[in-house]
């Protein structure tokens, strides 16, 4: 599927899956260096962690704003 046919939730899920795959590929070895980039502070892995952190914050914010029970003071 192409992007115009995806919902925002599907796009978010694909970003999360891609970030997780990147973190698997760029996992540091025993010498704490990325096996692909050959550096200690892999910028690709850092960016993937930021994507996951932003997606988690967005999920927490959206679930925190939803009310599970109706407010008795609010008119129907």
C-alpha cells in the first residue's frame, strides 16, 4: 500500500516497526561499537530511539486525554 491509503495509526505503526528493525541491525557489539557504522555513538540508532520515544509519548498523551466514564457535570 502507498501512503495516501494508510491511516495515521498505520503510518505510526510502520515507523515503530522500522525503528525497531534499525535498532536490531545497529545493536552495539561487545566493544560498544555499531557493527554497521563502526562507531561508538551510532547516529542512526539514536534517531531510531528518538522515533520510538516520540511514538510512545504520543500514545501516552492520546490515551491520557480519553475519558472512560462520562462526566456527570457535562450536559448530554
